[in-house]
């Protein structure tokens, strides 16, 4: 690249015009003198006429030229003004060019550093994000596994359902045992009631004994009378009759006591039966209430267990879904690698441009010839650095090309 | 004993993503930040498969695979190239270097695992 300024110190336009006018008049005068000499020396009329014509034409042209030359200073002034304007423009351009060069030389490394900073920060942030998502993913995996195990435990033999089934079975057996105990008690009560019937028989037997004793006493009395009537011979029989009467009296008393005792025993038995009947009724009511309470509690436990199982299952499914989403996010964060590479290419190209501009400025400063940048080759070189298809598309002007959203695998 | 896979990528996030997928499938994962680091990690290790990026500082993926294939222990170790490069010329370079598969980012973990499973067995 080389530049040449037009000279600003041109001579005044009036002086140039005078010089041109003088030179032109001198030329025309010499020519006319020459033609006049020829006119005088040549004898041919035709040639003289021709020369005369030339002389007249020459005089006319000289006059016209002189007339036209009068405007020369203004034309020169205008030309000079244009040249000065051109010079100013060129100096401005050079100034702007130097300014742009200086700006680019300072700005490009700055852009380069800022872009590199953005790339580094992006990479650090995305890496940090990936790490956090990995942690979340691991925790979710653990939560899902724990939830699955818990749900499995709950659903298994040793789980909540198993416990419920066991409790149901055990409490059912307990209720059955109580029912059986009450049945046995009822049976016992029936037997005691049967015993009450026996006491009735015993009472009548006691009365019968008392009756027999009374009849025996009467019989003994008759025997004593008959013995007294027999006199001395009946004395021994009278002693026996007396003893029989004594025995019958004691038998009658004993029968009477037996009857009273039986009455007492029967009364006590009746009271016991009444109390036991009351207790049995209360026991029946308690058993019915307990059975109902046990069934209700078991039912509530079962419902709670079902809700817990449903909740655990739902939690497991939600956690699995969240885990899947987190994995997709982690995969989605791969964009950082693509963006990082694109920014790297931009930074590398900025570096290349900075070096080129530095080199050209040094060449200018040292007065060396500067070769123009081969822009086509530069563009081809940029294109060769691209790694993604969307970079190539953008290079070719397609701003809407998007990155592929799925893997592309080629096996060799 | 689980099989060992060396993941070579200058991007920490990509190493993480690949690592999650592989560890989740039961593989042991080693990581290297570029080709030179990867070559150093090969020594004294039994590595069953390598997943390598292509564009990396210090030593790129293609050069690394070429160097790796010079080592007798790793001559037949399968290599998957994992890269943003989708150009056919680059793929041919990878194939010539000894790679067995070429995966263009972004990749889906399940597809990567499928490729790994196919090559490692």
C-alpha cells in the first residue's frame, strides 16, 4: 500500500496563463512570419492564395485562442481548488485509516481477551452446573432406590401389608379365643344352672327325709306304746323304740338342716348365677365392642398402609421422572462444548488479524511495501477451522441453521 | 470386575456427562484432559475402550489415537471419537487413525452406551 499526495505549492494561475499566452503568441507570430516569408518568396498564385488563406485562418485562430486563454486563470483556479480538496480528502482518509488501524490494533486484543473470558466463564459455569445436576441426579437415584426398597418392604411379607395381615390374623385369633372362652363360660353357666335343678331335688329329698323321720318317730311312738302294753316282756323293745324315736328325731332335724343348707346353697347359687349372667352380658358386649374396635383399627391401618404405598409409588414415579429430566438437562448442557469451540475459533481469528495488522503497521512505519490482505484466502482459512455444520451454514449466510439435537453415530 | 473406559476431552462438562452415563452402566471411568494426558494415563492401566474428543489443546484426538495404536498393549483397543466435527474428511482421518466409531455431539447417553457395549464386547 503506498500513497502520493498532490503538490499544494502550485504557481499562481495568472502567471501560468501569462506564460501560456506569451508562448502561444510567440508561436503564432513565428508561424505567421514564416508564412509571410513564404508568401513573398513563392510566385505561384495558387500557393499564395492558399498561404493567404492559412494566414487569415491562423490570425483568426490566434485571435480566438487569445480570447479563450483569457479564461484559463479561472480554470486553473478551479483545478487548483479541486486538487487541494482532493489532498485534504486523502489526508483525512489516511488519518481515518491510521485511526482505524490503531483502534483495531488496540481493540482486537481486547475483544479477544473478553471473548476468551466469556468462553472460560461459560465453561466454568456449565461445568459447575453439570456437577450440581450430577449431584442432584445421584441423590435422586438414591431416593428412588430407597423409595423402591421401602415400597418393596411395605408390599412384601415383612412390609406393612405383611404386618397388617399378621395383625389381622393374630387379633382375629385372639377374638376367636375370647369367643371360645365365652362359649365355655356359657356352658359352665348352663351346668351351674343344672346344678340348681339338682338342689331342688336335694331339697325335696331333704323334705322326704324329714317326712320319713316324722313317720319313723310316729312308728316308734306306737312301738313304745305297744311295748308298754307288753309289760316286762316289752321293756327291751321299749328301749329300742325309744332309741328309734330319738334317731328319727335327729334324722328329722338333720333333714331339716339339710333342707335349710340346700336352700342357702341354692340361694347363693342363684345369686351367683344372676351376677354371672350380668357379667356374661357385659363380657359379650365388651367382646362385641373389642371385635368391632379391632376390625376398625385394622381397617384404618390397612387404609393408611395403602395410602403410604400409593404415596411411595407416586414418589418413586415422580422421582424417576425428575431424574430422567435431570439427565436430559445434563445432556442438553453439551451445547457448552460447541459454543466453546465456536468462540475459540473467533478468538484465534482475532489473534491472526491482530498479528497481521501489527505486521502491516510495522511495514508502513519502516516505509516498506504493504501487500493487500487476500480476503478470499482469509475466508477460506476461517472456513477450514469450523467443526460444526451450523458454523459452515452461518458462514454461507444461513443464520437459521440449528445444531443437531440428536446423536449421529458412524461405525467403521 | 467392571471394564475400564478412558474418556479424553478438554471439556470438563463433557467428561462429566460421559462419565455419568458410563458409571451408571457399571463401567469404571478414567478421565484425561487432552491427548498427552491420555497417553500418560495409558501406562500401567488396563483400559478396555477409549472415548476421545478430536479438537483438543496440546495433542488432538487423531494424533493421540495414532500414538496409542503404536503401543502393543493398545493396538486392538477400540476407540470411539466423540466430537462436534461432522465433516466426512475428518471421519476418514479418524478411521485411518484406527477409530471404530464416530459420534457427533450432542450425544444421547443410551446411544453412546449401545456403541460402547457393541465395541467393548
